[in-house]
C-alpha cells in the first residue's frame, strides 16, 4: 500500500492533535478527581466533629450531680487540754462527753441559677479540631496548563517545519516516474497477452442432433466439454471438481440450447437439472428417473456407467451399461457420468443459471 505525501502529512497532523487533546483531557480529569477526593475528606472531617460533639452532650446529660464545695466552719483548735477537758469559751465537759453532732457546719445558701451554672461548668472538655492533611490547591498553579499549551505549540511548530520535507518526499516518486517514462520513449510497445477463450466448433454436434444420431451427439458433447476444461482435462480424460467453476457458461448454454431444440426440450443439461431438483437433489433418485440407474428401497443398481480407457485416456461405456440411444427417455442424454471427478452429477445448468 502506497501513501502520498499529503496523506502522510494529514495522518501526522491528526495524530498530533489526538495526542494534544488526550493530554489536556487527562489533566482536567486528574484535577476533577482530586477535587472529588478533597470534598469527600472534608465531609468525613465534619462528620467526625459532629459525632464528638454529640458524645460530649450525652456525657453532660448522663454525669451524676456533684454538689458544690461546702465551706464549713471548723471548731477552733483547743489550746490546752487538761484532764480530758476542753477549755473553750463556748464548750464545757470532757471530749468523751461531747456530742459529735454538736458541730453543725454552716452551708451557704445558693440560688438555683448559681447551682445550674456551676454544674454546667463542672466538666467542659476542650476539643481542638484536627487540621486536614490535604493541602488546599494554591491558586494560580497552572503547571499542567502551561505544559499542555507548550505541547500544543511545539506540535504546531513541528508540523510546520515538517511539511516541506513531506512535500519533497511526495514529489520524488513523480520525478522518478517521469525519468522512467523519458527513458522508455524509444522502447517498442509490447502487447499484453489477451486471455485465450476456447472457441467451440458446434458444426458436428448440430449435424448429429439434426440426424437424431444421439450416440454420436453424446460423444461429441463429451469431447466439447473436455475442450472447455482445458489442456489438463483433455490429457487426463475428465475435469476435476475444483475446475468446474472455470468453465465458460456461454459455451455450456449453447450446447444445452442445441440439445433442447433437437429433442423438443426433453434432453440437455437444463432438462436434467429440472429432474434433479424434483427428486430433492438426490442423485440416486435422479439416476433412477432418467434411466441411468435403478433404486429399489435402499438398494441402488447402475444401469449406465463409464470407465477410463488408459490407452486413449478417454471415458468409455462399460459393456452392458450403455445408454438407450434408440428411444432415450426425458433427461437421458447427454450422459454426464464421470465427466467431473468428485461429483456424481455435475450441475452445469445450476452453475450457469440456465
């Protein structure tokens, strides 16, 4: 496959543009994913703070009430203890005689608002919110954008610089062809060989058919078909099944037309094809219908058969298995048995769409 310089240039431009668009798209996708991750981490941090706050509130409601500090007035320390007596201005008697409940501390009365305030201030832990480990994007960080723009400009400059070289490459083959044409001016023109098509002479076939000489017409048809197959077919006496598609349909149609006109459409390739289709494309049933064989149940017997004569390299009928040349039934002639090796019934009419 050859490409011109313009095609190569267009291909390079398209490739470079594709790479540039892919680079820019990848950068934008990376930034978008990074933003999604930051938002998700921020949401997670807010959720953790909310959970901590709820736990603190629950701790405040469930904590037992702690009374405020009770200032008490303790009795004065005795300065002198003699004979188990307490010398105090307000107390008399020994220590054992003193009632422990006689000292009643004086508790200052507080209002309900002051007590609630002291209760709320009893335990208030201080929580310090953790700072996110993700750094915020610094505004003005256009590293990837600058890289993308630089790549685009570089590719454009490379394309502009490369276009003259591609153009010169595209002109070189034209110069070489022009030089070759100038060198071959004085050379004689060699005619191209034309495909040789076999030209059949149907004079003998038409003469035999007009005379109702079915045996000679059957033999002449076999020789004509071998000639259509080529030199290899003539040398071995039959056509290989791989060569049947190379037969010229125009010549086969001409042979079939001569048989149909001479037999009132009872003989020929097309008449045999009609019978073959009606019998479900079963060659044994078709042989039995045209008189080439006899099918009874599962047993089949050939009534018409040929064999190859090694001396003449031609197909000849076996003794006692010749066709009915005096009063041939419909589709009985020409007998195509053995004409194509590998096929019991060569469908010439089906091949050429008669």
